C-alpha cells in the first residue's frame, strides 16, 4: 500500500510539473517595436505603459528598441514572430507603418497594432490596426495652464499683454504636430486673449542639440514661455537655464527643471495595450482604428510644477470636466480664424494617398471633428495667431 501511495504521489508531482511547464510555455508573448529607447521621452512613455499592461494582463513582453523607420522594422517583426513566438506585434512610430503593414500581410494569424498611423481603415488587411488618442484634449488643457501663467506675468508687470508670445519646438510639419501646437495655443488663448505663438521645426523627432537650439532661438526672439512636440530634454533644459516657463510633453520634467516646469500632457497607452491583449485572449476582433480619450484615461496630465499661477488647479479641473462632458470642444471654429475668416467648411486628408489629397469634409455643427473619421490626427489648418518661422516635412 505504501509503495502504491508513493507511486501515486510521484505521478501527481510529475503531472503538476508538466502542467506548470505547459502553462509557462503557453504564456502569451507580445512583441513591441520602439523607435528609440528610454532615453527618448516618447518611447519611454510607450515602454512604461507596455510594462504596466503586460504585467497586469499576465503576458510576456518582448521588446526591440532602436528600430529605425526602415526595412529594419519588418525584420524586427519577423524575428519577434518566428524566433520569439509573439502573437501580437506593436510598433510605436509613424514611419514604421508601411513596413509593419507588409509584415501583417505575410503573417495573417498574427495581430499587428500601430500607433499614430493612417492606413488601417483603408488597407483592408484584417489583422492590421491603428490606434491613437485625442491628445489634443491634453494639449489644450496644458495650454490653459500656460495661458494662466502668461496672465500672471502680465499682472506682475513682467511682460505686457502684447508681449504674451509663446514659442513651440516642433519636429515636422505633419498634421499630428500641427494639431498639437494648435490645440495648445487655443487652450492658452481661451484664458489669455492677446497670446501669440512662434513655431520652429527641427526636422527630427529626437535631436537634443537641435531642440535646445530651437528653444533658445525662440527665447531670443521674445518668447516668454516654451512648449514642444519633440522627444528630448533639449527644450526643457534650455528653458531651465534661461528661467523661462516650460510645458513639456510625454512626462514631467519637474525633477530636472524644477524652476520652470509647469505641466505636461501625454497619451497613456496602457488602456489600449490591455484592450488589444484582451481581444486576442478572448478571440475577439481588434478595432481597425481605435481612439482613446481623456474620459477613457488615455489622455492624462502630470502633476503641476511649483510655479504655476494661483488658481490654476481649480481652472484646470473645470476645463477637464468640460472636455469630458463635451461642453468644451477644442477645435470649435468660433474660437479661431484662418486668414481672417471663420472656417465653415474644410476638407482634410483622411484617406491618405501619396499626394495627401484632401478627401473628407470634417467640419460639422461648427466643430472641426478631429479623431472622428480616423484615429490619427488630420487637423492641418494654419490658424491666425501662430507664426511658423520655418518648415520641416
């Protein structure tokens, strides 16, 4: 009897070991392709969200960093599938899209998800998906914080109302960047009506030297507050040195720039990562084109810096509530003009082609409907009050 019991116990232990082994082997793997690494604020924002989501969902994260917008993206995807066994591939940069789409066509049983892209809704490839968030809501709210700081500077006689000029460091003259700097400006203008803004472009998503130089040039040109759509610490550190208030992007710079940091907005990608993983686990289709909002927790703002204007928190809470309930529309055409005229009609390049041909009427009920027809931004109107000092496509 003892011998029989021992044999049964051994069998149970062996079965348990095998079952555990199979469970580990069966753990879903999700592959991530990042343009840079954690030194880039843009990529770090994705990496942090991926770590959070994968841990929460109980899946294994496999990442490839420093993957340029080239054939290297396709090769990275292939390696993640064939060597690592990933069931989902996610890439984080706009220029990755065409290479990821090629991989999706070759591997129809793998799900491919791409941030900031424009082609999924017209490509007709069932396992290829785009995702973005209405970050213009966060930039608008951050702009309100900036505008209140300008008002404080005017009240303190640091500047005059006519000197309320902001500067903005942009990467490229893409709709994503135009949508971002325009929403930031409109947020500031909603509380500081005399504000204007100069924009300089670097021609790169990540170039600390160029971004610092652009910020310094804007400061030298009379800009008294700086924001950015670029991925390094170049602009914030230039502001800290010059003691010029700064609104950063993709994360707080309070630790490195304690005297000048005001606030930062960013896309929180964790909700989307959890969504795409859940879909694959449950055998459901992933939305072809997914847009997160401030209401879904996909658009967030950091804690404010110590030198924001008095009353900023109360005003910001009110603005966020308005964005959530729809009483504030960022691109309300009543609040801006183009060449002195109100926009009553506007065709945007939504179904992107090689010539970027405008194809979709996007103004409805007096609102430019950003994010309604595609998750990737398509607001590219050049509104009055914003001066482009150069161009970089």
